[in-house]
C-alpha cells in the first residue's frame, strides 16, 4: 500500500477510528497487489484528508495527476457530490484499465474518467474542463514543477493544490540524494510553492510530506 506500512500504536488507533479501508477499498488494494501494480498508492490517512478538503471546499471538479490503480481516486470521488467529476491522468494503459474496472465495481464510473498518456501531453487538452476546485499531484516527481504551473493555469481563487511525497522517504534533504532527478524536481516544486505570490502554501508533515496550497 503506502509509505505508512509500519504503523505505531497511535497511528493504528487513529486509522481504526477514522480512516480504515472498507471492504471495497481493501479489495481494490488486494487486486492491485495481485495484478502486480507497484505498492505506492497513498494511504487511507491521505485519502481521508483529501475527502475532508473536498467537502471543506465544496469541490465539484477534481484533477488528479497519477492514477495508478484508482485508490486515491476512489477516496476523492466518494466525497464528491453526485454531479462531481474526477479527471485522472495516467501514463500506463494497464494502470488506467485497472482503475476503470475498480471504479465501475464501486459504482463510481459516472464520476471518474482517466486519460491515458504522459500528463504533460494530456494536460494541455483540459482547458474546457477548467477551472478545477482541487488538483492532486502524485505522478513522476521530476515534473512536479510543470504540474504546479498547469494546476495554477487551471485554477480559480480558492483552488486547492495538493502534492504527495514531498519528503521522498527522507531523500529530499539527504545530501547523498541531491543529484537524483526526483529530488531535484521535488526541491524545485516545494521552493516554487513556498515563494509563489499566487499561492498560500505549507507542507503537512504526514505521512511522507503532503504539500498543500490554496490559490489566492
Ligand atoms: N494517486 C495514486 C498513486 C499514483 S502512483 C494513488 O494514490 O492511488 C504514480 C502514478 O503516476 C503511476 O501509476 C505512474 O504510472 C504514473 N505516472 C508516472 N509518470 C507519469 C506521467 N508522466 N504522466 C502520467 N502519469 C504518470
Ligand atoms: C513512490 C511513492 C509514491 O507515493 C509515488 O507517488 C511515486 C513513487 C515510490 O516510493 O517509488
Ligand atoms: Mg505518492
């Protein structure tokens, strides 16, 4: 599943109270593992946090970059109103096909769409769907700075931008990892996020660093 594989007693207690996966989400994760998808989805902690953000902002249109098996998408789509829409961008056709099947089994197919291709190629075609109320960035880390620009392009005042994996499991601030493309991309992303006058932003230090910004 996620970065939080090893839960301490407190985290287990909170998970059981607030955000344990229900049967459908457990099935999705089990089938994702059986299908050989990489175990890199968000955890239920972030899923529930995204739901809180969606309801808090009364989001109706959500853009996700990085679908994988549709786990984060399912959490978000469930929190959307009946006329809400999730558009999720995914490079790998098998991931997209898996996510579509899962969303259909969960009755979420009417709310969720996946667009296949490198996100930098699919993003320019979304102008008609904009503005988005929330954008969740969770794909290849070297392109996070470019994804941030697209998120702002497709925003309105109040749009929430969320980015997963700021800490990169500790590599973000590890001098030995400085040359890695992912580390450099993530550093540029958080530096821009922290300085961009169009945004008010922070990083929630949990579980792997969740960047959180609101467009002014
Ligand atoms: N949000 C998902 C996890 C996404 S993992 C969840 O929490 O359930 C990252 C995904 O981004 C992978 O499926 C990977 O194939 C996809 N990806 C990687 N590079 C990409 C690119 N350039 N464009 C679109 N998707 C990409
Ligand atoms: C990895 C983890 C992620 O959450 C992600 O979005 C992409 C990759 C990883 O650990 O490789
Ligand atoms: Mg991630």
